[in-house]
């Protein structure tokens, strides 16, 4: 299973090209099938095995749910949608550049967003796509001109400021954290220009915005950006980080095992903090024996979406013993 998305206390996970959900209450979790996607025939075969799934990056990679009970997901080379009353995802957009976006964002009024994520060695223009008809059709909401960025890492909805945060990479001024209106008529550059503003994981809270850096060239850290624009480094982390989430007042970021001269740690780790000030390395998994380039970096995947439960869901991949497994952890509140 892969943990994909929280909708309050309901967790959505995938198993291959099947989407499941469960209301997380007690110790017993009863999974129900939401829908399925039918990929190409050869992917139905490769997705059966762990190594095949890892090698070909099979399955669901991102998900969001609208209040109308529409689901929009990213699978290899496509954006797919599931309508209420249906049990089969249908293709709504063919991804022509890259394999798929890293994340999909949605807003309370039903708008959906994703940004292009592809190799882009020649620094062609990069698009952010939006849908206002529940994923039926897609239009370009914003275009980064040629030479501006390499690709879009993430788009995050911020319910406190009622805005979008856009994170881009990968080098120099391509690394940006931008604040944007829903129609992208107003796009403000908040942080940019170095590897420490190269981020994927981004967690808004009422008082501040927390993010972790994703640099293969420098030591990585967790940062706090307050609502007045003041930036503060909070903690050192062992490697690049591309996933973060919030549970019961605690904030979590994970690291991946990335083969660089700086990122030498052979463990994928989970870091956590209650309130965001004091950070600890909480859990660690050692890389498995399979080559990183082909069979993926060791990583700890954290789901998107608003989580009102007291449960942390995480999926470990390319690690010893717990490869492609999802585990649930109870987060105890710190009492005054």
C-alpha cells in the first residue's frame, strides 16, 4: 500500500492501481475500495510485483478529493479522474513531458492545480495546469518562461492566507518559493536564489510555514517562515527531504537516501517536532540492496491533505524489511 491523501479522518491509500479508503478510529482498520484505474496491459503485469512496480514507477503517485466527491489522481503519464457513483478512473489529461507531477493541489471552491515535473535539461518553458470543472478539462494557469526554472516541485493550498504556494527548482535562481492567487494574476517571489530555497515539502500552519530543503549539493535543514516573511533555520537533517505533513499539532518531515557527495546517510529518516521548535530524528530505515537509480531511492512517503486524526500514516519504499509498506502511528499530544 501507499498512503496518498487525508480527508480529515479518512485515509486514502493505493495498492497498485486500486484506490482504497478507511476511517481511522480505533485499532482495527477496515479498507474499502473506492475505484480502480486500468493502465496499459504491460503495467498490469509489472505492478503486481514489488520490484516491477518500483522499476516502472507504477501505481498512483498523487491524489486530491473535492467536496463533490470527485477524485483527481496522477498515474504514470496521465491525470485521471473518478466521478461520484463510478468505480473506474478515466483519463482526463495525457502527461506529455515527464512521467507525472509530484503533487496535486485543490482549493475549497473546487479548483485543481498541478505543475509540470520533467527533466528539462534545456530549460524550456514550464506550465502550471488548472481545472475548474472537477478535472474534466485542463488549461494552462501560469507559464514560467524559458530559462526561468527547471520544473515545479509542489503546489500547496494555504487555508489561513487563502492562497497557493508554488515551489520550483533546481539550480540558482530556479529555486523559488512563490505565493500566488488562485487565478495567478498575482505571483509574489518570497524566497529564491540558493539551494536552501530548493524545496518540495511545505507545511502551512496558522502562524508560520514550515519547509525542508531538497539539495543534493549542500547540507539540508528544516526552516520556519513566519507570516511576516522572517525566515529561520530550525534543524539539521541528514539528507534531501521531499515529504512533510502535520498531525495533532506536530510537524513531520522525512528524508530520502540520495547518492551524492553531501548526502551520505544510508537511512531514510523521519523527523518530528511538536510546535516546530525542537526537532528529533524519530524513525530510520536502512536502504535495501537494489540499485537506487533503477529501483528508487530509499524514502518515507507522507500523504497530502488535511488530517484531523491523531494518526501519522507513512509509506516506506526501497528499504530493508518494510519495502512498499504503509504503517500507522498514533501521535500523542503533549499536555501542558
